[in-house]
C-alpha cells in the first residue's frame, strides 16, 4: 500500500514539474471529489463564474503550427478524434507541445488581458511595418480629394464633378485594398513556407520523373566515359606479373539515381545555398515498375578481365561485380557569385555513413561465381576500409570542394593557382635518432595530402642543420597545410623520422609575404626543436574580362600529354616530358597498345618563357634492356603556346608515322626578384674570423687524446678549416679566415672535430654566430658593421656544454658602386672574387673541382660531381682575396673519391681577372689543365673591392724564405779554466731546432761563416732564438749565451745586418754575453702548408701564425733535423747526419 502511494506521489510531482514553466494552469483536486465538483473548481481557478459543461464537443481540433515538426496533414487531422476527458484529468501520455507566441489560445489571450500595447500579434511579426506607409498615402488621397471638391464647388462646379472625383477616389481605394491583401497574403505565405523548409523534407518526384526518362538516353554516354577513363588507369596500374587488366563489360543499369527528398535551409547568407539531399541508387528494386519496364529492365554489371601470362601464352580470368546499391544523406552547399557561371564552389559531404551493398564474384563469372561477401567478416572489413578512405575526405564535418568557376571556365578542377616561394633557413634542437653518432637531417616538403613536392639536401652530423634553400612550389589550393617532414638519412637502412612541422597556407591569402616564421617540430605529439623559414605567395595573375592577359616571362605551364595514335606495333608505351633537356615528368606505362591514351597534365614553374625548350620522348618499356625511343617531338615554349592558341594540338612525332596530341595553358605569375641560375646572391661584405683556441675539449680517443680541428661553415657551406692539433684537448690554432657574406640572416658555425685516419671524424662540439649581431642594415639597403665580437663560446654536444672555443669576428662591407665611381677596381688590393665555374673539356666522367686560393691547405669550395664527360658544372662561389697583386687561384680536378687530383688549372688572379674583363660571363675563359693533353677548364671571375686594410701579419710579406748568414761572434763568455770556450750555435724557431753550426775550439771570438735558409710562415708571430753552447768532450755541453732575433722589421728582398745582443747564461755572471753578427735576406712567397694525419707520432702543422711541421737538412757535415711542431722548413747543401744532433720528437 505504501509503495502504491509513493508511486502516485512520484507521478504527481513529475506532472507538476513538467507544467511548472508553462502558461497552462495546473489544477489540484481532492482525492475523492466527484467530477462535478472538479469541473466547478476548474472554472473557479480560471476566474469564471458560470459552471462548465461536462461534455466536450466531438468537433474540437488540435492547433496546427508550422514550427511543429510532428504535425499531421489536414486529411489526417480530420480523421483523428479528440479525447473527451474532462479538464483536470490526467492524460494517458503527456506531450510537451511548443505553442508559438503569436497563437491566441485560451480566453485570456483572446480577450487580450494581461497584455501590453507593445506586444505584437501574428501579422506584426511577419509583416512588420512594411505596409504602414500606405496609410499615410491613403490619408493624403482623402484630404486632396476633399480639398479639390471644395475648390471645384467654390468655383461653381456642379454635382457631376463631385461624382467624377468620387469615382476616381473609389477606384483608387479599390485597387489599393486589393494590392494590400494580395501582397500581405503572399508575404505571409512566403514566411510560413520558410518556416516549413527547415522542418520538413520535400519530395522531389518531378525531378525523379525527369531522371527516369533522361537516364535511358544519358547512361550509355556516361558508361562509355567511365570505361575510357578507368581502362587507362587500369592499364597504367597493371602489376608486372600480369599481362593486362581490362574492363570487358560495364553498365549502370536502366534505373537512375533517385532523390528521395530535399531539405533546404533558408536562414543562410544571401550568397549561400544549403540543402540536404537524401538519395538512393537501388537498381534491382522492381516495386512500382510496369510490365513493360520489367521486360526492358537491365541490372548494373561490371566485368573486369585479368589476363595472366605474356603475349599469346596467357588466359583471361573474369571478375564480376553486380547488384550494387547505395543510399545516403548528402549536404550540398553552393557559394554564389555575380559573374558566370554564378556558382563559385560546391561543397559536398555525407551527414551519415552511406549504406553500400554489392555482389562480387572474383572467380567463375555468372555461372559458377561465388559471392565473397558470404565469407565471414570479409564484407564488413571491405566496408570499413571504404568508410576509412572516404571519412577524412567527405564525411561531415569534412567536405569535398569543387571549384565550379574554374571547372566551367575551362580550367581543370585541380589546377595551379599560384607559386609559393619557400625559403628554408634551418632547424634547431632536433632529436637524435642515432645510437652512435648524430643524425643527418633533411626535409621532405609535402602538400595536397601526402604528395611530396621537394626535398632539401642532407646535412651530415647535425641537430641544428642549416639548409638556406629556396624552393618554388606550384599549389592548387590554399585550404591545406604545408607539411615539413624532417628525416634522418641512413644510406643502407630505412630513414628515420625526426619530426613534423605544419604551416597553414590559408594565412597567405591574408598576408602573402610571411617572414621569419618559426614553427615547432613535433614528434609523437611532443616538441623536439623548431624550424625557421620564409613563405611568399605569388598568385596567378588575374585576367579581367575584356582585357588582355598580363605579359610575364614568368609563369606556370600546364602541359597535357593526351595520347599517341598509329604506332607501328603494340607497345608498352610511356612518354617523358623534357624541359631544357632535363626530364621533369614521366607518364604511366600503357601495355600492349598502339594508340596509348594518358590524359596526364603536368604543371611546372618556368622563370624564362622565351628561353625555354620543350621535348617529349615516347619510349617502349623493356624489362631487361634499355627503353628505346619510338617517337620524339621538340619545340620552343613560345612556338608551342602559339600553336595552342591557334588550336593546333596534333603533332607528328619522329621515328614513326604516329601522331601525338599535346595541349598547353600558360598562366602568368608576377614574381619579383627571381634568383639567378644556381640561386647565387651577391656578397655584401666579409667577416674576418680569428679562431684562437679551444679549452677542455671532450676526449673521444681510445688511446691518447683527441686530434682537434675546426670547420667554419656559412649556413651549410664549408668555408674553411683549421689545421689539426694532435693529442691536445686545449689546442691553439691562432688562424684567420675571411668569409664572404650575403645577408644578415646567415649564420656562422664553428664545429670542432676529432680527426680520424681509418674512421669517420667525430664531432667534439659546435657554436654558432648569427650575423645580425655583426651587421647593421641601413635604410638604403646597404650593410655596415654593427660591433666587433671577441668572446669565449661554449661548445655544445648532444645539448650539453663540452668545453669552449675562443674567437673574434668583425664585419667589413663591400665598396658601393656610387662610392667607387670611375676608379679602377684593380687598384684595391683586398676584395671578394666571384668565381663562375662553367665547364671543362676533358675525356673524363664523374669529376668534381676543388678551388684553392693562395697557400691554402684545404679547398675553399668544392663543386658537385658531374657524371658526364666534358662536364658542365655551372656553379658560382665567392672567395676573399687579401692581396690582388700576389694572389693565385688553383682548380684541382678530381676523379670519383680519389683525394689526389688528375689535373690542375691555375693562374695568377690579377692576370686572370684582366683577361675576364675583356670576355663575357657566357663565354668565360679557358685555362689549360696541367698533366692532361688538350684539356681546358672554363671559368669566369669578377672582383668586388672591400673596405679593409691588411694587418702586417696577414700580408704575403709576412711569410716566405729567410736566408741567414752567420758571420761571427764577439766577446763570448769563457766556460773553460783556460779562459776560452769551444762554442757552437743552435738556431731555434718557434721551439724547434732548425740549424746547428760547427764547433770552433778555444775561441771566444769565433768566425763561423756559415749560412742556411729557413721557411717562415709568420714573421710577426714567430719566435726566433739563438743558443750558444760550450762543447765538452766528457759530460754535457754547457749553455753560455742566448738571444732573440726580431723578424718583423726585416726589409723585403734586401740584405740586412743585425747585431744580436747576447745574454750571459753562466752562473753568477755579471758581464754581458757578447754579440752575434748575422746577415739576413727575406724573400716573401706563398708557403703551401702540408696536411697532417691523425696519430700519436706525427706532429701538427701551424697555420699562418702558428706552429707547423718542419723538415730541415743542415749545412755541412754536422746534422739534420726532422721535427714535429716547428713552423719551419729548412734546406741546405749537405745531408750528413750527426750522431749528436739528430732530433726526432715523439708525443
């Protein structure tokens, strides 16, 4: 009993809560009250005084509104009956019916009680004040008619005039009222129809009836078009182990697609139309078909014949697909425009997954075929794959967009709309995918789904790569993301992903020039570094109606290879498109056809229309042999476009009687600052980089210590390297480099490496210097020095600091043309040499060129390897020349991976420059290649002077050969008891013994008359010392005097005499050490430094101002020195080796 009461309580509370927020009053009655009392109570609660009849008329109707999506039709409403329950009774089912505000329900609403004057009725909401202006017009007509009647009667007019005026006024009011009712009725009907459009799906039987009749006419044409397109695709996609795949039967049946209903959405923008179409394609449905239609009915059927074997030895296997059916709900969105074809885009998407069904019989055909859908799980798997493919393409909220304007205007659907100029500078902080060593990153540039458009070069051993590359990408839409995939290159194994960075192209439509973009690199959803690039969008130039297309030598060529006819035999044909002799596109291969049809358009960005040449090679694909050319077509681009304009699209191909169908479309693009071939940028100055030393490097050697050296890179290009310092974790290089620079956005990298002989060099760390810290860009675009840098920078290795490197850097600009005026550029000793490496005439392939300047041990530039004989390199680089009068340039031609050159072409820079001033860049200048008969190297150079004054230590006068004549010594200290000494002299250059004189016995004023010659790499930095010893037959020789020789004040090519004051080295000595008389002759020359291998025994060569390897042979019969660590090369007349003074230093 308690449970029943509790249940009734719950029901009552639920009813009260559901009606609490409505205008409908809720009546509460005593539990045992009779129906009459309940009726009376209802009347009292409603404010009435008369009793309410208990019988409700059977003709009462439900209120019908256009906002109710579940309302019945008028015929259904007449057939329905209304419940005769008394007011207050609990209905069997409670429905929440939304009643519009304009509906006048209940006596309070009809009497307009509790309402204000500002409330609007039904007509006010729909019509508003649209027709209120007519009231003032009618009032004016009445006033004017009365006034005119008054005037006429005042003037004596009779009743006739009054009748005429009344007739005019009556006719006007009659027409006015009719127009008002007609317009109001139409307006109300339209508004009500709009409300119904969003609530109801309208049938489309009229268009279905049209489709039923039109389908019988159009289906054969549609099937033929599909077969033609599909057959070409199948022929191109045939695997190598099959002979062919062909459509042998194809029909879509005699029943068309049915549009079941259409639902429209009128509350969109005026230029947007949105509709939901419920469509179905069930060709096997025979309901509502007449007997005549049944007799002529044809079901859809597709037969695919797969031919196994080769040639005549083969058999065809039919694959049957029939009984296809389809149904779904599609949303169609049209974007309208004012110009033809008045529809800009059509967006199509499925609001729900479509229902698909089919019968597939891969073996047996009609008679013995077995439907594979009967296999457990296979049918659902195939449907899941279909949905997985279509979902990201056109399942809501994704849409598939058709550009109707381009399509109707004669353009293909996917056509280029512009060119994206993408400049990739570099990346920082990438993850390391290698267990041993460092990743070698490169970038795949992708757009249009997963289509790869370009890729960068590989940067070896770097987690902070710099590419500094510019790519031109032809795009068909900006409604996508540009994807930059960074990969780790592995030669023998699969490349590994390092991360991906995305850039939304839609931003370019608002601001076409995006600079200094930095986006994160994500790997597995986590950031691993960032990438820096520029993006500049150049759209296709718009052609205004009635105006000619803008003239431009730069643009996009859409080249379409349609087909070839009348080949002499059935071929496995494909076509190659060549631009200026380079293959840029290859079509699919169509097997066993003498009339291949490709229909393959290809779009390419062309920067020089007038100078471009096109060619098409038709080849026959062979399995085990080279593919021969069976037809060839050639033309200039201008001539081809002229033919296309004249509707000439069939051309004869050579080597055969066949003809080829080609069409082209030129779309001009207005692009500024197209770079030169090779994308070379003029230098704006140079950076003087002084690499001093490094400290506390990481030791990677298993035995001994690392052998460090430093590479200098401008972005990703190596511009120099120091000498190797063996077995030293605190190396001192003290070398100066001159790096031409082109932009403030470039970066200098100092990479320290450990030199290995039989293995790959190992990285010890790196640091970077952004040139924006050194260079200041003026308002007129010129560059000036900002500040000089002298710093100690930490070396980073695997994101950790491993030691430091000390260096200084300063920027020096080039001389502006307006500053140089009419002066001779050859009068400037320092400048930047722009070298155009054109080609070589030699009977060798697989060659490359190393460029050396002055006495460099390492090349300042290396070209790419050319695989053909008579190679054409066509590369440009720039190098710094310290002293033009003495500079020399050398081009070493190397074959394959050989380190030794097969030929050398060299010249004095000034002589070569003077000859190039009389030539042109296109012609160049031929230099003979030594050791190769009749071989020449073609090069062209330009010279750009700079604002720089050489320091003495950087001049050629700072290095050369020093000839020393030892005359005599005076007043040497006495070391023997007899008051004399047995002196001999040892000369030491930079800590290395380079010469020893003979011994003069029992003489404190000895006459030596000895001479020798030594090579000096730096007069300003070298330390030249003399030590005089007293020879002892028993025991060690005793040092009696020492002195230092200053070299930087010696004249050039002149004999100089010097008296060297000696220091007394005897213990408790107070007297001077005597005087040494020497004669010097210094002859400046470039000294080639020798490269050093890694090892514990061999020493290091010092660069311009440091220590190098010295190999000297003493004069006379005294001795020779073979040292490691000396900055000298000593030569002499004799070759005898003294047992007392032969030196071999070992680490």
